[in-house]
C-alpha cells in the first residue's frame, strides 16, 4: 500500500496528515525511504519509514461510503464499557493506537456514555478528547464541512446511541424481572 505526495492519510493518535514528500534517508548507514507527513492539526512533521507505514497504522483517510458507515456506527447501540477503569483505559488507549477510525468512534461513544454518569478521570478525559479529535477531524475533511458542524452532528449521533443503550439496558432489566 503506497501513498502518493499530496494524499491525505491518517496517522494513529495524530489524525489527518498530508504526504508532503517521499525521500531516501540514511539511517545507521542504511538507505531507507520515508514518508514526510505534515500533521494538519498542528503543522508538525512526522517521518515514517515507507516499509513500516502499514504496521504503525498509517492508512488512507476514509471515503464517502465509509463516512456514512462511521456516522451510522456512531448512532448505534454498543456494549457496556468495562467496569474496571484500569482495564478500560488500557483497552481504549490500545484502540486509539490502532489508527482505526471505527475503533476511535467506539472509544468516543463509550466515554460519552460514561460522562453522562460520572466525571471522567484525567486519563479517560484525555482519551475522550483524543478520540473526539480523531473522529471529528477526519469526518470534517471527508465531508468537506467545518469541524464545529461535524462536532454538532456527532454529538447528536452519540446522544442517540446513549439513549438506545439506556433503553436496551432498561428492557433487559425488565425482561429479566419477569
């Protein structure tokens, strides 16, 4: 999977980047090709070995069809978040590190649900902000909309998912009681 100069890609935990250059560099007396990725959110530059790009999670940004799937995913019910906060935060961090936007959406959805019932720990709050940033920034780019518009739409979808989840839990409790 090769990327081309000018292509928009997603880099785990950094979000959308633009491939600025593909250049050979010498590292430890060995020549290797590197992608020069400009992070759109903060204008920083990341060099990623071409040979390692896939294994570190660099991927093309989603397309319009995947955008619709992601929006649908944000509005769907979900499994209960893990109750042990140590395991939960570790799992969320791992999901964000994969670079998979659907995993980031799952983290965002579950942390949004948790926010409704309690104050998040510092680490969970950071994970929430990172997941929100990753989802909002990629959708804004793909949908060609302002981030504030996308953020409003995502909030609506997440509220819908949380309402469905609460309703499903209530129905399950009711069914178990009868």
